[in-house]
């Protein structure tokens, strides 16, 4: 029983280390646009069944009576991201876009890799294509790069581009409006099965079981950026609680280790 207690406490300490790492990452990204806070789920290693001893003198009692179960410790199950809405911060930049509601912007890297993000800080590169800060191309609703050539559109600057709530881009020339491409907003049915590839980019773990969908309930807000949904105060409170729990388990391991040493020494004396 003593060694079992040490093993259970040690598993708990390892889980708390994972939790503290997740908290540290959340704190480091409280100012990262489009970041979604990390969380961990835990699972029991297994539950041990406790039965009442068989009464040998009672012929009617053939089996031990089930008393209950006891957990043999918990371990980290998986890392998940909380895709709740972050606050939209107004910037006034016409190429800053925030999503209110469901969905992600779709990005394509130069090597063809596809990722999804809520960070809508975009730019027009030297090839007149809409990109993010890393140079990844922003995809439209037809999975094509978005081309915005100011000269061809005969507009003065980015300020003459209007982006509607459905993601459609309109070039405003005097009193004339020219409809252009529509920014693609995509979603996934099971966000628990998505993983981070960078600070604010995500991909499904398995595209075959969690395929890309067209987002339905969203509103694109021009001139705004979605902030991180990690709250530094909440994360600090979580960190303090983890530290306290870790210290408690550490003291328990020391206590159980001392008990085990005493039991071993006592056994040697009785030999």
C-alpha cells in the first residue's frame, strides 16, 4: 500500500508538470493575436476494485461483496485548445480582419502546406497577393489566392477596399463598387481534434475524420484583430494552485518514502 501511494502521487506530479507547462505557454501568448488557450484533459490509469473478504464460515457467501473502486492515479490524456471567442480590438487598418463567431482563415504556405488561423493581420505582398506576416497566402472561398492589384483596380490605397461581414471584398472607386473575391472562412466539426502548428495556426489531427467545412455562423469585422482568449490573471491563479498541489504531493511522496524505509528496516531487524 505504501509503494502504491508513492506511485499514485508521482503520477499526479507528472500530470501537474504538464499542466504547468501549458499554463506557461498561455501566459507567454496572452498578447498573441488569434491565440487559443491550451488546456489538458486527464484520465485514470485504472481503477482497482475493492471487495469485502469472503466469510469462510458462511456457506451462503461464495464471493466477496463489492465495496467500491479506488483510482490508481491519473495521467495526462491529451492537450486541447479552447476555441472560445476572443475580444475584437479595433485597429483601423483596412487589412486587419477579425472573425466574430465560428471559423478560421485558411492559409497556404509556399511549400503548399495548409493551416488555419484566427489571426487576421494581413498584408499585400509585392506580387499583389494577400498574405499573413509570415508570407502565407490567404485563400478565398474557392481555395484560390486573393489578388489585390491597386493599379488594375484603379484605386488609391488599401483604404479603398471594403470587406463585408460575409468576407466579400469590394473595391470602391468614387461612387462605383467592384465586387472582387470572397475571403474563405472554414470550420471543423470537432475542434477538440485540432492541434497547434505555431502560436496561432491550427490544423486537424486527421483531415479524413475531421474534414474542412464551410463556416456558417460568422461575421468578418474589417479593421479589427481578435486578441488571445488567454487571461493572464486566470492563468496565474491556475499556476499558484498547481504549485500548491505539487508541493502537497511532493510532501506525500517524502512521507510515504520514509514509511517504506522504516518498514524495510523493521523487516531486516526481524530476520
